[in-house]
C-alpha cells in the first residue's frame, strides 16, 4: 500500500508485476511510461475492452445526466455505447451566486476552462474536455455564478 496517487503510481512503475488504481495522467507521465507503466483496457457494458483515452471518457460522460444543481449521474449500463470507457469521474468547480468582483472572476475562469483551456489542453494532460449536452449543462451552471 502507498499513500497518494503519485506514490501509488511511482510504486507501480518501479515494481514489475504490480497493479493499482490511479488516474490516467499518472500513467501517461513520460517518466512512468518510460519505465513501462501501462493502463488496462476495461470492458464496458457493450462488451468491448476500451483504453482510457480522452475520447473514450468523453463518450462515457456523454451518456450521463445532469440535474438542475449540476450534479452528474453516470449510466454505467450503456450497452449500445461501444466506445465508452466505464471508469470516469467529473471535477466540480464551486462558485457563489452572489454578485461580487471575486465571483465574476470565478465565472470568467470557469467559462475559460470549459470553452478554451479544456478543448485545447485536456487530452494532453490525461483528461477529457466537456462537449455536447454536458458542456451546455456546465455552462448553464456557470451562468448562475455571480448572478444574484
């Protein structure tokens, strides 16, 4: 056992035959990849073994639902989704609805992350940018920040 994702990932990379659970960005890190660390393909509900790529994560996330407060619920039984990687998570950004200069900056930052930084940089960092309906839902939540 190791404490923290970096330590778990380093232990796996340094010890032949070990397995563990960590986010894909730790696996694709050049130092660990050079040591032979690899990710496993995971069988999805369609019966297809899928690699943890940004496109595969985005495919899985596209089948999720988002409630009025912005909470995401995944459908792990997407039997017709042959490209979805079934082990995904989303990152939440919290913001206040009250009007203030700081809250305006938070809203601006979130909009930039979703519209600009995510699409151009997420894949290279081991993440999937938001797209389609979930991106629309995220931007609707961002519009609530600094709105009252």
